[in-house]
């Protein structure tokens, strides 16, 4: 993995048009950074939280949301301080997460970080493709149920919807770089607020009118809802779903690199992170807890596409339209850094690409990337298991391990000191959670494959 992934060369024009590194003047603010964060965080993860709360129960469910939010905010603050090396105002910039790891840690850490980051970006693209396609299919299903009744066979093949979403992304993928996407993130953030608010409203209305299922302090009950082994697997998978709901640290440095200064970028980023995480956690708590209260232990894995809500069908349709529009933007927020990484490495290896064939190369490779993404989404469209897997592989290494290790190196914290032990303990506990969630999600995919036929099974 190239440590300079995503680095682009900007030729200075005049002093007022460039930053201190000679690149095009950055114009991002706390508000645009917050929009990027909300776009990245409130994604498909919010739709699985009612199911996650159902697996964990009234005690562990809300507590896990709060703990993941606190850990994410704390470690993202550590990571924001690593954007510049040395002085937080005038130090050398790190343009990507991987460059920050190179500057502070070096060695094998760089390769491990690049692998985790770019694999997760690719995986998130697949997850967003699956989710957006399920929501698009739910539009037709919703109208079918409204017209023919709730017992009608309104199942849909996902493949066509996956291809449709992929074609739209092929167009948006041609946007040259991440700096040109602030407007898309703002639109996507509005969409995420809209469908999250609709999910909260519908769940609240259902709770008031009469819950459809039983809830408990410990969630799904062994011997009633599931057996003992399933309880263990779904509990850890639920933790993976919660972790996925908070995974945006993999693009934090890229978001921070869009910010204007002064003030110092790390200060602006901390404010944006506080606003973004606070806002999303409040929505998560309402979506997860109200969804669980409305449907109990039998809540569907995806609260807006599992058809716990049939009416008002037009509102359910609007929510799913918002999901699709949001994930169009969310896909780009996660995948543009990956595009920049590959293209930056290719240009350095073959300089003629930048001079003569940059547009053709971008068109061909990004289209091929979308083709592979669509194919994998069609082969394995398992919502909760895929989200749990993605959340687990991103959470410990990228949200906890690297920020902690860079902070220790940056502040030169002595080994075995109280602070060192506390930070390493936090990292170790998060590693155990990641390992358990990853194993549970793989088990979930394995179970789903027993009854799934690629390209044929309907949703």
C-alpha cells in the first residue's frame, strides 16, 4: 500500500489562491466538516440499530451506543491532532490517514493501516450499494403492499436495483477529487436527517398506538426467540452493527484536509466531531430504542425496509428515497479517498497518465471498480452480517489502535506509566470486541448462504 496514496500535485497560482503547502486554497469550515461527518456516520448503520438493541436489551443496548460514541469522540480527537507533525498550526500536513501513520509510527504500521483503511472503504462501498438497493426495492414493495394488501407476494430481485445504483455511481465517480464534493455531502446530510427523523416518528407512533412485540432488559430470549448459541452470535454481531454506525475515523484526515485555517485545523475538527457525534448519537438512541419499543424482540434487521411499517406508504416511500439519495453521497465520501490513492500511485509509476490519459484512466478504472462492487453486492446482499463485519474490521485498528499509538508516540508517554496502561487497556478491550463481532458476522454470512442463491433469491 503506497503511503502517499491520494497525494495530488497543485501548481501555485498566486499567493492568495494557495495554502502554505502550495495546494489550492482550502475553504472548508466546521459546518462543512460536520456535514461530511454526518454524511459518513448516519448511513446504513442507523437502520440496523433497532435490531441491535433487540439483541442486547434495554440495558446493554443504549449503554453500548453511549460507550461507542465516547470512545469514537475521544480517539478522533487524538487522530485530529495528528493532521500536522510538530506544530498544530504550522507543522507539515498529513494528507491521508496513512501518511499520518507513516509520520508518527512508520514500519509495518503503514502497511497494516493502508490495508485496513482501503479494504474498509471498498467494503463500505459494497455495504452502501446493498443498502441503497434494498431501499430502492422497498419503494416498489411498499406500493405493491398498499395496492394488493399486506399479505401479497411483493418480493423483488435486488440485482436490477444494484445495477441501477452502480450506474449512478459511475457518473458521480468521475468527480475529480474529494474537495469538490461539499455540496453533495450537504445534500446527503439533509437526507440522512430526513429518513432518521421519519424512522423515529413512525416508531414513536407505533409505540403509542400499541407495540407489536415484547421487549426485555436482556433483549431476545433464549428458548423463546433464539437458542443459546444464536444468542451469543447475534449479541456480538449487534456490537459490530453499533461499531459500523460510528465508523468514520477512516476518512477523518481526508475531511480535515478540506478545512481552511486559521483557526488550527485540529481545533475546528474537534468541534465538528463533537457536533457530528453528538447529533448522530441522539438520532441513534431514538431510532434504536423507539424501534425496539415498537416491535420488540422480533424487529426486522432493517427498520425501514423490513416492512414493520406499511402505512402511510407515501412516507415510507419518501424515507427510502432519502436513504438512496444519502447513500449516493455517502458512497462518494468513503470511496473518493480510495480513488485518489490508486490514481496517485498510478501517476507516480506512470507519469504520462497525468499528462495525456488522466481522464481516460479515471473513466476506465473507476467504472471497473463500480463493476466489481456491483458484482460482490449481488453475490452477498446480507444487510446485518455485512454491516457487522465492516464495523468490526474498522473499529479497533482505525478508530482505536492507530490513534492511541500515534498519541503515545507524539506525547512520548513512558511505557507502563498509568496513562500508557490506561490507553493500552482501552485498545485491548476494543480489540476483543472487534474480534468477537467479526467472528459473529462471518457466522451470520455463513448461515445466510445456506438458503441464498446468488442472482435468484428475492428480498
